[in-house]
C-alpha cells in the first residue's frame, strides 16, 4: 500500500509540474518540436501480502517454541 501511495504522489507531482510549466508559456512560443509524446507504462503488481503472512508464521512458530520450552522447564 505504501508503494502505491508513493507512486501516486510521485505521478501527481510530475503532472502538476508539467501542467504548471506548460501554463506559463504563450501559445506562439510552443512549436511542434516541443510536443511531448505519450509514454506507455506497464503496471506490475508485487505480492506484498505474501511476505507479511510468512513473517506472521515465523513469529507464531517462535512463540510456540518458546512456550514449549517454558512448559518443558516447568514440568
């Protein structure tokens, strides 16, 4: 979620900068050579929840090993 938020903020800043930079020029100053071509971007989704599940399993396993050690010492 954090990476998506950073991506959206970055895209918003770029869009704002481009629109502000283009708004200050008069129409006569812009030539055909200055036209920016659109760029295609492929969206890639990363499996972020998988890492969190593995981390949770490691923590639960560690807690169970600790609990078993405490029960073994008490017995």
